[in-house]
C-alpha cells in the first residue's frame, strides 16, 4: 500500500470511528431526553418487556441497553479503527473543520467580559465549558426535569409518595450525570482521541458531571430530611440504626415502627436505616471531594486533591452501589470503561517498575534559565517503530511521568525531538512545585532515579489545524516554547517540500517567543533552533536558501524572540538578527563529568494506545472489549440475583477490577514475548519501516529560517491587528503563563469585535492547556 493510499485509508477509518461515536452518543442522549416523557416511557417500557423475560428487571435492562451498550460499542470500535496520526491530507483538514464543536454546535466564546457568538467555520479550540453544558448538562437536566414534571402533574399521587418521588428524581439527576463522566479521565481514552479533544482540557466534562452529581446527590439527601421532618421523625433516629440492626439474628426481623419511627409511611426496617446512613456518608464524601477539587487546592496542593479523589471517589462509588440496588446499572458504564482504559496502563507501569523503569539517557540543568532542566528518554526504534512514527507526524504531544522516589503520582510533560534523532525523546521542564524540584534534585545524583513513563498523549491534531490556515502565528511564553518546537519543524518540513506545499493554503508561519531567561534562550537557540532547520550538504543549502525566499517558495517562516529581561539591551550580548541553518552551532554534550549510573530499559509506548495500523490495534480492541463487555455480563448476572445484604452489591466493581488486572497482565506478557521474538529474529534494525513525510527524502529537514531578537514585550493588540489585516484566515496558537494567554485572548477578542469581517468567521485561536 502506497503512502498516499494508506493516509487516505487511515483518514477514512478515523471518519468512520467518529461517525459511529456520534451515532452511539445520540443513542444515549435520546434516552435521557425522551426516556422520562410520556412518549419515551411507553416506548422503552414496551421494548424492555419484549427484550427481557419474566422474572428479570426490565427497567434495569433498559438502562443496560441505553447507557452501557452505546458507550461500550463506541469504545470498542474506536479502539480498533483509530490509528496513530499520519501526515494530514486535504480531506483530513476538512474533516477536522467539520468535527470541531465550535462550528458544529455554534458555541459561544468568552472574549473579555462578555460572550459573543462564534461563527468561525475554520476551527479553533472548543469552549469545553459549553461543550460540557450541551453534552453532560442538557441531557441530564432534561431527564430530571421530565421526571419532576411527570410526578407534579400526577393527580393521584399521595402527599408523602409525591415528595419521596421528587427527592429521588434529584438523586437520579446526579447518577445519570455520572453515567459517562469517567471517560475524560480515563488513560488513552479512544473516544477523546477520535473526537480530537485535548485530554487535559476535556476534564471539564468530568468536572461538570461531578458538579451535577454533587448537586443532585446533596439535594436528594436534604429533600429526604425535609420529608422526615414533615412526618415528625427524629433525624438521628433515621440516620443511625439501632443496635438490633447490627445483629444477624435480628437484622431481618426488626421493625422500628413505634420505637425508631413515628410514621407508618417511613421505612423503619434495618435495610432502610442502613441505606440512610450510607446516604449521609456519601453526602459527606461529596462535600470533602468538592472542597478538595477547588481550583486553589488543585493548584497549590495537587497531592491533596489527587489523594482525596482516589480515596473519597472510590468510597462514593462503593457507597452508591450499596445505597440503591439499581444504582450499579447507572454508573457501571463509567466504571467499566475506566477499568478497560486505565487499568491496563497501570499494569504496564507496574511491569516497567519491576524492570527498572525508563532509562534517562541524558539530563542537564540549564544555567540562568529559571531552574529549567532538559532530560532525554531512551527509545528503541527497532523494537517500537511506533515511537518514531508518533514523533515524526504529531506535534504538541505529552507523556505522563511518575518518579516513585519523589511522588507516586503521574504528571504530564510536553515532549519533542530533534530532527533526525530517533534515539530519544526530549523534555524541558521548569521547577515549580515540590514534584519538579524533587525530580530535579534526584537528577543531580550519580544514580539516576527510577521513572515510569506513560505515553503518548495528544489532543487535537495541531499540525492539521495549522495547515488549514493561510497564516500561522504561534505565541509561546517562557517554557511554553517546548510545545511548538516539534510543530514548527513539521510545518517547515511539509510546507517547504514542493510536492506537499500545493496541497495546503498556509503561506506564512511566525513564532513569537517571549522569554525573560537568557540562559534558556541561548540554550534553545544554540541546541535546537540550529537543529530544527537543518540541511544535509552544501548542494542542499543553496536549494533550501531558495525555498526560504517567500518569493520563490511562496512560504515564509520567521522566528522572533522577545527578550523581556530588564536592561538586557544595554548590557546583553545577543545579536539583534540571525539566521538559523545547517552551518550554525554543532552538537554540544552535557558538561557533567561525573559517572552516571543508569538503570531500566528504553521507553515502551503504551501498548493500548492507537497504533499505526488496524492490525496492531487488535490486541487493544480485544482487551478493551473483553473487560467492558464481560464485566457488564457478570454485573447483570449479579444484579438479577435477589441479594439482601447491601455490601454484597460491591462485588460488581471488584469483578471488573479483577478482570481488568488479570487480563491486562496476561496480554502484556504475550505482547512482550512477541516483541522479544521479533527483536531476536531481526538482525538489521534498518529493515524496520520508518515513516517519513510523503514525497520528501528520508533526511529532508526543511529550509533555513531567520531568527530575530527583539527587546521588551510585544504589543499583542497591534500584533493581532496586523495578522488580521494581512491574512484571510489566520490561526493563532498560544502556550504559556495564564497572564500571557489572557493578554492574547483579550487582543484577539478586541480585533474580532472591531473588525466587521470577523463576523464572517475569519481566523481561529488555539490554546495548549496544562492547568485545570
């Protein structure tokens, strides 16, 4: 299969995967929107009675078919059909435009202090808050509203039954919001990848689901307390069961009417009283989880936030299952999808830990850079060619790193690679919190720390998005330059190649890097800018100089470094203008002279992330399908058993976790054995296929690019105005501190409000998100 045919085939698979995901979501949303209306209730009731035999809970069966089936079908198909990104073609550019929620759902964009309608037909990052509102909020609220309306208009409802039903309606609002809310936080979620949503930014969907769950759950509990008060019950008696309920001999026979309860309309058996106690505990856990999830806590005490989520989130899940028998059918889609996506990755991390982790082949603390560190993680291109493929064709990727000797938590780090270097991936990070400072200190020791690496992760296809604009403007602040180092190389490699340039409209690429750390600027300029735009020999140099001329090639590349260090212009030594090409600085090695002790193995990419072919995705497809579908089958079999003890209901979750861990471990061992056999059989690593940009020589690196050095902060308003005046469809990409991002947003918003042509949808803005 030729490169062009394979690219179009992969794009077709991508489109089909997204189409199926949309169909399955509609399947799920239709039930939430119509399932509680008179029309929907009649249809689903008749369908349930036909589908499920007598003696089974047809209401539970409807939940399985409308909540679990669509999610697991979407997860299985996307896991199989979604392949690693290839160099984009024109068809993929149009596909990304169509799938972009900013255009598809007509979301609103926040510009300055007010929302303005977005009619941008050329893309741009979605507003994930509005995306969450439509995908999570609207279906859940309509589901609850229909139930409340149906109970309020019921003329035959008894007073205490009416309020009990209304209280339960709010509880169901919370649980339907949790039906799919673990998808955004699942590792290597195929559904997020298929939709092109950034996994970090898409956590907003999880947050919205959590907010609705907390609101519905707490309102449900408070409403029940009001019901008890209206019936004259004592609160403590309704919350804490008497001692008779803790004895197996009296648990089933106890009736608290007259001693514990005063009204015959109140549930006074031990089962009902324990349900009340569990509900109160869940409410307390919800409050703790909400407080520890506040932005200030997440930003300043991330470990507290993470540990609280693990502990209290798990307790809430088990408590909900014990609180109501049918609850498991509402939340099992999230739980089983999470287990199928995340637990295999954690099992692989455990295996990596036993084997010594991932080798850090190089580490260097950059002087005068504001505590920045560069590390290189060793790759094995022969054993894992997908590693190189991902680096060659995708920008703005990241990995999650855990350093067990510093913290058991995984943290995201943006990765990049030098052109032509297939031996390692590189990371530059700045020391901000306790984790990065501890990691930096460990790297100074002769014994490299053991690290666990989980990757690759990527959100929207930034390369494809950039190639849909005639002008690409990248704005990076400080260490944010790392996000665009691979991207500008890939753009240069595609657009300065005559065979590919005609396929895309992009004719100008400008990178603005705003940085106050002179050491970091010199390090990046000498070791990376000089390598990104590299020619092979003297003949290529002349050819590339011709391509770098906009009049000759039709494409202009320009890098502008804005030095923001005070008084640098008077005392600094940086040239005002320079040109980066193959004749600039050579490779510089680490200045460390001490002997370094390294342990571990080359980085192994996530076994269960998308690969480059459908055949390679089959193990992931089989594992994901087995865990999710077999867990659902076991869950249903346990559900239809009439269990009286509420703690027995937790077996549903334990079965899914056990299946995920055992099956993941077995499949990983099989894949390791296959990789070992392939490595033994293959004697020449060069025989492995290394994906390159179509139509280019294998080592083609692009054209020489001018680099200008300016002093002081740029005027973002003037910069955005110039972009709009000189471009028909500009794309602005930004990454950096929040104050810089807000400045760019404000400038972009002013331009769109002042420019009449902006109403036609000119331009788009994209943002790299590293903070929730």
